[in-house]
C-alpha cells in the first residue's frame, strides 16, 4: 500500500499541473457560457416583459436619459447581476430580440454590478 502510494506521488511530481493559476492566467469561458447580458437600446421598446418574467426579480425598469421614438414609455431594463441567475428567460421572452448576450463571467470584478452602462452605450447617436 505504502509503495503504491509513493509510486503514485512520484509519478505525479513530474506531470504538468491540471489546474491553471487563475487569475494570473486567464480562465476562458466556453463560447456558449451564459454570461452578462444587457439590452440594446436601439431595439428595446420598453415593454417591461423581461422584468415581469424574471424569476429572481433582478430587472428594474429605469428612465431613459433621452427620448427614443421606438420607446414611447422612455424606460429600459437594468439587470442587477448580483441577483441574476443567468437563466436567460429575459433574452428568450423579449419580443424584439433586444438582448445582447456575452460569455463574460467575471462578475466579482471592478466592472459595474448592473447592466445600465452597457445598455446606455447602445443608445443611437
Ligand atoms: S437571466 Fe434570468 S435571472 Fe437573469 S435577469 Fe434574465 S430572467 Fe432574470
Ligand atoms: S422585453 Fe425586450 S423590449 Fe421589452 S423591456 Fe425587455 S429588453 Fe426591452
């Protein structure tokens, strides 16, 4: 038993590590990984359906800072990534396919904790 264990230990000493030194080395997400999503405001019509359907109440509707013809109520969805469970129900129910999906997963970072900035950057100039 002792010899078997020693052989096992020694054989592993010279093998490459199976793990990576994250975050020193990047950990790449799969292409299909459900990461941070946000509404493209050049498409969103402010219907609130995504907020109504969200199972974890992660979406609140906020006022748009500008008037957009296709969004008569001047509101847009803001996702709280701390509450989101990334089920993508919001993405699926949106009638105008306004959601931009990404595989970004590093939520514990210095990026904003909600989707507001990402969405506001999509307002047509
Ligand atoms: S992915 Fe799911 S939990 Fe997250 S905001 Fe959309 S509906 Fe809500
Ligand atoms: S469901 Fe789509 S169109 Fe409606 S508020 Fe959400 S993102 Fe905008």
